[in-house]
C-alpha cells in the first residue's frame, strides 16, 4: 500500500504495508532478552474465588496477569523522566506521526582504540560507539534532515533477540557520541543495546544526560532541555534492512511510566 507523504517539505512515496519491525518479541515460555539482573517477564492466570483465569483450568475465558520491568525486559522506549524526581510519561512524549530517520550500522571499538570517553572512564575491555564512527558513517546526502536515528551495532548477531546481558558489559555510547547526536538534531534514538550507558557506571548515566539535556547531578524536570526526546533500547535490526533513510513509527501502549514496552517500525524511503 503506497502512500505519498510530505516530509520536511518534500513529497515521498512510502510502502506502508511493509514495515521493518525492530521490536524483540517477548514470549513467556522460551528464551528472553533481559538486562541488569531483572527477573524474567512472566504471565500467569488471574484467579479469584470462583474464577480460575484459564480455560485449561475450567474457566470460561483466559485472563492473564503480566509482570515485567520495561527497562530490562524487551524492547522499550523511555523519556527524560528516567532521570527526574517528577514523573514524566514516555507514551505522552512519543510522536504520533512519522519521524524522518536514518539507519546507521556502527562497529564499536575498544576504549584503547579511541580518545573519546565518558564518566566514569571506560575500562580497557569496554567497547564504545563513538562520535567518530557515527560521523564516518553518516551519509553525505539524505532526502531530509533526520530527527530519528537507529543504530545497528556490528556484528549483527541473531542471538541479540534472546541474550541475557546480566553478566555482560555490552557496548555503549561515549559522551562525544551523545553530543554529536544532539548537534545533528536527533530527537529519537533507537539502539540494539540494552542501554546507551555502561551497565554499571556508578549511576552517572552520562550519555542519557547529554541526550536528554540534563546536567550531571540534576534531578529536576525543569532542568531538562530536551524533554521531547526519547530513547528506545533493546531492538533488533534485521540484516535485510539496509542503511539509509526511513520513516520511523514509535508505537507504545498508553501506560504511564518513564519507560514503556514499544514496537518501533521502519518504512523505507527511496533515496
């Protein structure tokens, strides 16, 4: 189903019937992607006296209670409320319309291969997504200025769909990389990492703070300068999706919280 849309003052044709789904499905019986030592997401019948909540147990219908930690169980979208005392709800920040976006593949480098850093200083074995790599991969021409960026880290292993990152230190963004995205006008960042910061970083969340525009040590919502921005983590970008321009649709349920499960979709834009 082709549709003609106006994006950044230019009319483009987009096939709305064939999006690339970046979300990682969250099944309750098999392997699950998870992070930071969170328990597995779970589902069980909701039962009260006289109602078992499961047709298999004799109930008239199935009714399940689901337990999960949005930041740690599966694909999720978060807002600056992740860092503030006052509540801020991600689903109220997510754009309702398409976001002009760029998909970029990046190979993380060890901290010894770059002069870029973060706070605290990276460990020697840490792998970093750098501003240098983003700058080198950024296309010289695009049909529009992207407001969204999808980062696919290489190698792109299918095992990412079910990896338990609890005892790992996955790649993360340098301070300079986060600043580069802000300078580029990126408002909606999507990554195939469990976090854009180091798993254990002494609570600094440097890249988060740079991207959301919240100075170190500040926790007041009023101090956030980029309150309309979002970060989506724990996606999987299939190999068949080539680097280049897309329209991004961030789909979330209307559930309050600084982070919420999400389903980001990409629609290819002719280039």
